[in-house]
């Protein structure tokens, strides 16, 4: 991939990736705040200022490496918003809602991007200088938000799906699953290295994102 293609890719993907991962984390903190835990608000993390959420590796390095390597879709993450589950009104139940907030936000962003993509299709040709790059950014937004939605719903702590499972499962089983959390990131890295994670979520991401993109283009 030449430098022009890389710069074009960054210009298309940068804002969608940033919005997707920042709003994902803010959603966690906002719901936690509503349910009794003000930790994120106290630490200044309930803000759309990306500088408060950027992780040098997850927000910048990993997406750039995937883009340069020609990956069919990008992935990234922000600094996790701090949540003190012990301060929640009902820790076991409310943990589920806090965990679901991030993926739900990504679903909302994917649907909003689908609607905006549909609008760009009907913009006059005289505005192609706006509609064409906007359409590409909408498609990128749909893809990155479906990546984050599906990836984070995997039932593996510390992912959101793992926390949902811990909140729903009976006590002894939930406890055993929660003990995986310190090793969760290592497990994810190994699954990525051996290509198992991509083979699981890749088809789901491309099928769901493709459905939304085709839906927008057909409206």
C-alpha cells in the first residue's frame, strides 16, 4: 500500500474509529453514573474530549497497523472508563446494564451511520465533493461499530459479553467465569495470533455491516 492510499485510508477511518471507541466508553460511564457509581464522572471521563480517552496502542497504533496491513476491517479500543461495581445500586444486576451500554452505543452509531449513508445516496451530483467522502466515512463507521459490537459481546471477561454472562449466570458458575478476567487479554491475543478470533467474528462483522450498507444504498 503506497503512502497516498494510507493517508486516504486514515482520512476516511480516523473519525469513525475515534467516535466509535470514545462513545463506547462514555456510554459505560454514563450508565454507571445513572446507576449509582460516579467514578467516571469524578475522574472527568464523562466527556467527548478524545484526549481523555485515547490509548496510544489501542486508539492509534493498532488501527494504523491494521490499515497499513490491508486488513478488511479495523479494530481499536480506548482507555476503559473506570467503574466501581461495588458502588452500583444493585451490583450483580446493574453490572449487566453497564456492560451492555457500550455495545448498544455501537449499534446506535451503526444505525445512525446507515441512515446518513442513505441520505448521501440522494444528494445531488453537484455536492459529490461532500457526498462521496461522507459516504465512505459512513461505511467505515458501520464496519467499525459492528466490529466493536460483536467483539465486545463475546462471553469472555473482561469483555462486555463476559461481564454480562457473569451477571446472568448462577453464583458458582459466575464466580468461575470471573476468575478468567486477569487472563482475558492474553487469551484474546492468542486467539488473534492463531486467527481463531478473526474466523469467528469476521464473517459476522462483514455480513451484518454488508446488510446495513446494502440497506442504505437501496433506500
